[in-house]
C-alpha cells in the first residue's frame, strides 16, 4: 500500500490540550457507500431496502456450489462517475480480489473486493471550513466490493439469525488520505462526500438505513511529529456520532500516552448511548486477509472513450455550482455553500432567483423557508410553498409592492392556505403605501401628538426609530420604509 505522507502544516487552533502539553489528532476515513443500482454487484437480486429477511437473495448471494459471479456494468459506471466527481484518476484496468475472512453472514467465506488495482486512484475533496478557509483532503482510492449480510442477535435468547438481503450489494469504499486534523473536519468531509454522491446519483447517502457508513482511523501525536498508532472505529452511521467518536477516542489515546502507556492497534466500536468507544478485536493487516486475484472474474478494462462519455454526462457538481452562484447571483461564500449543500435545495433556490434579486432570494430561502422547514421537520421536496410562489413574494418585495414585514404575512398565508402571492396581496389590501402624501399626513399627526419626543429626537437622532415604528404601526405596516425615513428626516430636520 501507499506510504503515508504528511500534507498538513500543524495548526495550533486544532491542538488538544493535554496534561503534558499539546497533542494533534490525525484522521483518515474509509467511507462505504452503497452504489445506486437496481441489482447487486455480481447477481440480479434486487437491492430494494426494507424487504423481509432473505427476500433479496439469489444462489450467487448465498454462495451455492457452482454459482459464478457476473459483473453488473451499472455498478462499474457508477464507480467511474464517482471517481470523476472526486477529480480522481480513473484506472483503465483494475482487478477483483478475494479478501478472506470468516463471518456467519459472509456465505462465501471471502469478500470480493479490490486490493492493489482499484478502479479509481487518487482524487481530492475540498472543504469550506469558514474562518479556516478551504481545506484540501486527499482521496487515496475508490474500489468496488460486495457487502456482507447482517447478523441479528436480539430475536432469540440463545440463537442468532442471518439476513442475506445485503449480501452481494455493491459498495464503493472511498479511502481518504490521513489529511484530517479535527472532528469538525471529519464531519465536514462526510457531509461533503455525501453531497457529491447525491449530486451524482451514485449513492443516496442515507446513513440511517446503512447505505453510507464510515470507518474512522484515529491516532494522536505531538504536533508535527511522526504518525502515531491508529485505532479504527467501525461502522459509524451518523455525522454526529462520527464527531463524538473521534473526540472520545483521541482523548482516550492521549490519556494512555500521558500515563506512559502505548496504543494497541485495534478495531473499536462506538456506543452512542455511553458516548464512548470499546475494543472489538485487534486490527487486521492486509496479509491477514490473504488477498489473491479472484479466479472467476476477468480484469475490468475500458478505454478513454468510455470514460469521456461518462464525464460528458456528469451534472454540475457542488463546488462548480457554488462558484456560479457567487458570480451569477452575487451571493456570499457562506450563503452559496448553504444553498448547494443539498441538490434539491440548490434547484429550488435557482428557480426562486431566476430573473429576480439573487441576494434577496437567498435570504428568503435560507432564513424564512429553511427555518420553517426545519421547525416543521420537512424537506424542501415537501415544502407547502413552491419555488414559484416564493419567487412571487420576492418579486413583490423587489417591486416595492409589499414590505419585508408584509411579505412575512404573505408567506404565512401561502404556507397555510396556498394561493398566488400577487392575488393575495391585491385581494386582501396588503399593498405597500407609496403615496408620499398619505405617509406625510400620518407623520404630521404623530409629530403633532408627541412634541416631547420631537425634542429628544433632535438631540439624539437615533430616537427617530421610535417615530418610524409609530408610522408603521399607524399604517398597519403598509408604509414604504424608505419613504417614511426620508419624510421623517425632513420633518424633524435631522
């Protein structure tokens, strides 16, 4: 395997304080992503989730004698497309190997995987870490392999059951380089990888269903020192749990080292209820698995034309879409990042912003829509307010027909009752008052009724806000705020 190379300059902001000085964590992730395909990697069995136990199992999946694997070309296509999305080297020749180990839910006694010759080589994932700027995380490789089945231990007091529905399902194992230096970076990496996979349509990223999970290699060292002994936390199935597991494991290792002990290389599991990792087994090395080329499968070989055809049909990916949103709509880097984090959200925003004020549209999508969706536990796809309706509200604000305050009332009506925003504003008399004469009359009445406040405002111009509030109240929020400010400044001689 490739020799580990340190690519990061130590960052004091990421150091962990110990009793004997500072420590630095070094992280590498192996993300297992289930390939989006209707059938398994080497058989025609369905990959549909949630079926009764052992319902999606063929003779090949159950490793019946004489049954031979046949490669699913769609899984190969999806792996190559993922590699292209990761800006990675596509290897035009790759091999399948047998990885030998025994588990009750592994019928063959080996897993068909790829070892020295994976389908995808080195690539890169870019993380936007806010104040820390952009961080580059190297991808070591992506290889295809088949999943094992599932052992079930809680349905009988003294027996375990085996469900082979997942046996043979195609997985992409995406292996990062040891470039991550904090739990926040690891969480950002998982989120970014999931976003890329969802944009590509190569994995649905549903960690709660097990279609994406992470093995996390954690080690600690003195800042800038040699790599420490790593422990691998297996099968982490949520971004939040990943952060908790890393924080606990790094601190556990630091405590051992500061007490004069040594770290044993091992595989560990994270218990989310206790918030801690526990030992599972000693960590296997490659030679323990006795890899050798699978004699039943020919090498995978394809040419430049095959790769070019797949590259041509790739969708616009998150980094490119983010850059375009910043340039085309004038968004901040933060707002653009929020909007492109989810493909459906980005598409929704683009429909709202089309031909309208892009910054105003972003504010309404991020603050009003996303805020309400989060409160109600809904996704963008389930929003009661369509992009066309929200776009109508944004247009009414831009045209000066309604104020931001009235717009929130219109949004609430559309959310609960539906309807066309322009028709709602017209039929319910919600249009903004832009007649300066009408506004001036309200201002005169309020000034005449509050001579003491007038004197105070002249001494302290900040108190003009009180008058603005009174005018807006008297006009039921319909007065144009800009006109109100201009008239007040003239009347109060500020």
